C-alpha cells in the first residue's frame, strides 16, 4: 500500500499538464488492465451494444460554465486527479480507474447552453465508503442505481466535433433497432463520452459514446427486459 501523504495544491489552470503527465504513467495502455465498472451485455448489434450495469458509485466534477467538451473534460479531470492523489479528508491515495466519463447536461450551462459533468468510477474497495473530497475541489458523489446503457465505440481523440457526430450515429443506430423508443428521458444527461486511454496514447485509443436506455421499454419489441 502506498504511503499516505498530505495533498499538495496544484494551481489551476496553469498546471493542467502536470496531472496529464502523471495519469499517463498511471493509466494502463490496455483497456482491460484498469479497474472498470462491471456489466452484462444484454443486446448486441454490429455498431453498438446494450449493457446492464449494476449499482455503482462515481466521483463527479461539475463544470457548468464551460461550453466546450474538451476543455470541460480537462478541467474536471484536473480536480478529480487531485482527489485521487490524496486531496480528501482521509488523505487516501486512490488508484486510477477507467473510463473517464464526461456527461453532457443539456440546459445547465450559461444562457441555458449545455454543460458537462466529468466522472471517475471509484475502485471496489471504496464503493461502500468513499473518501470525502476536500471542499475546495467542488466534487460530489454520484450513486448510480443499476441501469442499461447503449454504447458505441470509436477511435482517435474525443473532441467537441467528433463526439457530437458519434452521438448522432448512435442515435441513428438505435432508431433502426428494437431499442428505437428506449431512450431514458428521466436521465439527467443527454449522452456521455467514456475515454479509456492514456492522454499520451496515439494509436489504438478506445472511446465510447453512451446513451441511458430503459431496458423495460423493449419488452414489447421482443427484447429481453431487466
């Protein structure tokens, strides 16, 4: 077990490159090498799949005043990384997990534009009793009940333009499947982007776009519901 240390404040935003360098060393190159939330695949198509996730706990960094997906992800992750490095009331060091999940929150930003919330899944050992983040980080716990997610994979770097394009492709695929009317409108997010790769990985990057879907709504279409 790593020796606990008191957190060292990192200025924002000038030191954004520092946590990116550190996470590049901590985040495994292969998607399966880091701890990630477990799921069961309940439906698969050629370009997307529907997964059933169990109850999970995430740490969330809201970024309501940042209109850019890319910038919001960097700023939100900076705060989450400080939390992992010991900026919590226990001064606990927490292992990096995947994915880094950025959710689009429609109408939550300035002038009712979209805003973002950046999340990290907490390791299994902290799911029951997560360390409390320092107040100045403006983080909060998200306890997600078990639910279904439609996921579409894409490569390259996730940026403002291509994440919208990938979300549109997933929406089109869903509209042509038994899940056409299954979008979960009770969800607080329009969609989410999951990034599994180190920021310095160039080839073979793994990303996904997620829609929350209602598994029960597909029962009439002949798809097994949960």
